[in-house]
C-alpha cells in the first residue's frame, strides 16, 4: 500500500470470477469514485484495426474474426480457456497495453484530485499490483456461490470450472491484497463492507 500526502484515493479492485467486482464498482461509483473496468479497456484495445487487434489476429488467425471484422470474444475465450499456452500468449499481447492505459488513467485521476477505482480481475496474475494504488482490495465469495452465479449466467459446469481454475487461487489473492471484502450476504452488507474498507484505507493514510 502506498501511503502519502495525496488529494485522491486510488483503489485496485480484484477477486475471483463472479465474486462481485462489478457490483463493488457500482457501489464505489455511487460513493463518488471514478471507476474504470480493465476488461472494458482490454476490449477497446482489441477493437478492429488497433495494434493489439492485429497482433491477436496474426497469432490466432481469422477463425476468431466475426462477420463485422471484430474479434469474436466467445470464440477466442473458448480457445484460451482450453489451452493455457494460448491464454499466456494472449495475455502477453494484451496486458502490457492495458497496463499502459491504466497507468495513464490513474495519473489523470491523481492530477484531478479524484477518488478512483479500477476493476482488474487479473491484477496479481498480470503484475498490475505494482501500479500506483493506495490499496488493493480483494472481493471474495465462497466457491459454491461462485459456481451458482456462473450457472445463472448460462455457463455450463465444465466451462465454469475452466474459468475458475484459470485464475490464481482466491486464497492467494486474499493473502496478497491489502484488504479483503466478503461478498456472501446481502447487497446492503456488501455496501457496508465497502464503506468500511474505504474508511480504513483513508484512516491508515491519515495515520490514524
């Protein structure tokens, strides 16, 4: 955690798949935080005609290109979640560009004196824990709830298993984060946990 005399608070939000990162982002937005989603940044950077797009299509071929010329993310997802080497190759193309874009966005929020949060599912896996965070918060849910949420999204059990196992163990993310926010109860409880986490970070920064 980087503590200093700053006018803004910048949080990295991570956690396992279907643990509630997006919901935490909405809550922080309601609290006045500027919120950036690293997945959306990656999506934008892979848009038709971009340097990352060309790298990815050159590597995986036209089988991943849809009729409109954009990358068909479901097809690409099936490929990389079934093949760890291909997933590593994709991450090597996308993560550096995402990191640069996020670093710029964080610096911009710092310059504005704005409180900000970035949702980064693979924060530790991608080495983005070294970005300019005041704190990294891990959103955590029991595995049973995670699989239930993925099934509600229409994901089969085998596919859900692949997605969960492709990420760092949640227990390891919890260990490496500055704070852990549980998401296994009501929305009200999650909101209270987030408010408490933010208050704790601000208090620590103030030396209280």
